[in-house]
């Protein structure tokens, strides 16, 4: 069985077929977004810790999710796009998948930690203890964060218009939704700082709301990564499209079996077809090559395909 592999010019989930110039532009956009998310994460966690705001720290871990997603794209794409070799016959796409899986698991543990801390604060409040007052800088940082996320929304949206990459627009709206999520943080720290001791309970409550956002974002990364690591088949629609293309290839009498799975950004299909029993090995090889060419033409650089021929009456 023979597999063909082509190197693509795309970042996972963000880069499509583009010229080298556009590719560099998209990478620059993602890099700037990654740096801003890193700064926001450090700022929120630092000021949240020293400024006594659980909500701001939770928001900082939410920014960690965005930073990690960008970092995966920037660091692991180079590895995941390596060509197959003697060590990894199907390529290196799982490096990207595994890193996504591990970061998702880490964020789940972070969500548990934030929840326990918030519940402890709520218990202390219920017992009549006075919660610490968040520093004024916690309010400032939340406002800076919201403004930064709005900037990233406009920045990614402009990048999408210039490059024509729709995934950048999707990421732009993700940044705007992050800004909206920070509204809960702003309400929590503002009331806790400005309106007296009885309102300080809103800070840990706001951190619990941020836990929901962290879990949702982590789940959206974890489930696809887990399925891919478990070699789950590609979607029914995709397999049907492959079967139709294979079955319509001249010389193919029957499609016996189609196996599929994902490997990073690649779809892998292993196809078994039936050909005339009196056909020579050379003739059968020509038909197998034709099947591969038709699938590559239909799917572009997103597919690796192997074809096996069997005699069929």
C-alpha cells in the first residue's frame, strides 16, 4: 500500500491555501494575537493575585486558554507539517493533537482549582467573615483587557478582509466574545471594590461564571483531540464523498472497504477496490493511481490516501 503526502501552506484552523506573502501576514497576525494574550494573562494573574481578586485571576486563566491555542499554532505547526519518514509513516500531525489534548486537560484542573477557591470564599462569607477588598488596579486591568480584546477583534477582522481567510473572522468574533465574558469580571471586581463589604461576594461569584467559559473553551478543544487520538473515523458525509469518487473511477468494479481517520490536519483514507480478475498487476496499479489522483484533485492537500486492489467478478 502506498501513501502520498503533500506539504501544505496553512496554520491549523487558520491558514488556507495562500501565497507565501499572505502566509507570512497571517502568521504575523496570529503572533501579535499570541503576544497580546500572553501579556493579558500575566497582567491578570499578577494583579488578580496581589490585588485580591479571584474573578480577575479566573479571567487570567481564561486568557491562558487563548494564549495556549495561539501558541500551539505557532510552535507545533512546523512539527506537524513534516513529511512522513521511517519513524512516522503517517506524518507528525498528532504532535499538534496531543499538545491540544494536554492543554485542555490542564485547563480542566485549573477550572477545578478556581471553583474550590471560590467556594471557600463563599463559605467564609456565609460564616460572617469579611472578604478582602479587590485593589482599584483590578478594575483598571479588566477595562484594559476588554479594550485589548476589542482591538484584537478589529485587528483579526481587518486581517480576514485583507487575506480572505474566513477563519480569521471566526477568531475575531471569539475575541469579541471574550470581551463580553469580561463584563462579568468587571461587575464582580467593581462592586467588590466600590460598594462595601457586603458586595465583595460578587468577586468569587464572578470567578465561578468565568469557570463556565474556561470549561466550554477547554471542551471544544478536548473532544476533537480525544476523538482523533482514538482514531475515530472521519464524518459520514466525508466517507460518502470519497466512496462516490472512488466508485465513479473507470475500471473500479466495486468498493470493498473504506477506512478513515484524522492525523492533525490530514484526512487519511485506506481504500480497497475490486477490479477485473483477469487484469494484470500493472493495469490494476494504473487504476489504483487513478483513484488516488481523483481523490487528491477533489480534496487537495488535506488528504493522504492508500489504495489496495482485489480481483472482483
